[in-house]
């Protein structure tokens, strides 16, 4: 069980770091919009169906 907990924590940290990097690339007005979207998403609550991880090298 502890191993799964570490995996989840790693994924969450990676997702947050990725979001911060993407937000920092935007201009100020766009940063505010994206931050507000994340804030709404997080305030609605998280579950396994709402978390999306985007890869740097999409396979699509």
C-alpha cells in the first residue's frame, strides 16, 4: 500500500510541476485564465476520473 501512495504522490507532484511550467510560458492575461481554470477544477474535488496527465511526447 505504501508503494502506491508514493506513486500517487510522484504523479501529483509531476503534474503540478508540469502545470507550473506551462503556465509560466504564457502571457499574463492567459496565465490568469489558466490559473482560474485549475482553481475551479481543484475546488470541484479530485477523483480518479478527473486527473489527466499529459506527456511531453504524445503518442497520438
